[in-house]
């Protein structure tokens, strides 16, 4: 238990280094100041996707969140040549999965997510709109893919030639960024 407590404190310290946050109200949306580098944790980007869905009244399952995150990552990688965050997508049965996102929202199971990712306090953390490259990727993906079901999105990641299918064929644990970057767009 001591190890876990120290681990959480370390993560909180890192999080505070990356983000500047100002609270409007603990129960409401929070504006973010900025990120000190270009590596955005997956849960932060997930919160942006969830925020868009919550504002529009959309329901989002954990699997749909995973696939939308994958497409945002892919679009950002294609646009900038850099990874959006430093966590690797793993090869799971239903397509690419980020373990941190899976464990954060696994309680929703086959249901729908009804909360933001937790960062150790009551503040909702989002990528600042000043990060135009991130927002360009988010807007592209959400405009194009919100309308698809989790199963349809998963099917897109399973097509021949995708980074997921290539990694699966090699029995790799992780997807490779160069293969993600070269992947065509489906829909």
C-alpha cells in the first residue's frame, strides 16, 4: 500500500509539472492554462473527447473512447511527425488499446462513461485550446468518426494493412508508430 501511495504522489507531482489549471468551480468545466511540453498523457486527451461528447449529449463506451483516441493519435502523428503521448497502443482483441485508459474506465464495462479521468484531485483537466495541433487532430477525428459505433470503429482498426493487423501478425505486444503513421483513413 505504501508503494501505491508513493506512486500516486509521484504521478500527481508530474501532472502538476505538465499542466497549469485554474478552477472555475469544482463541479464545472475547468480551463487549462498550458502544457509545458508536447507529450500529452492519454487520459488528458481522453478528457477532451469525453468533454465533447458530454457537451453534445453523446454516450461513449470505453471501447469507442479507445478507438477515437487511436484515431486522434494517428492524425496527430501524421500531421506533426511526433507522437501525441508517450504511451504505446497495445494489440488487444478488439483493436488498439491504451492500458491507462482501459484501467481508468473499465468500471463502465459495456456501459457508457459518465465521468472524466481522475488525476488525483477534483479538477477536470483538458488540453488547452492553445495547442492547435492537438485540436486540429481532435476536431478532424470527432467530426468524422463520432457517428460510428464502437464496433464499426474497431472494425476499421482490424482491416488488412493496419498497424494493429501488422502487429498482430508478428505477435507484437505494441503497435509501431511508423505503421500507424502510414495507415490509410477509412470511413
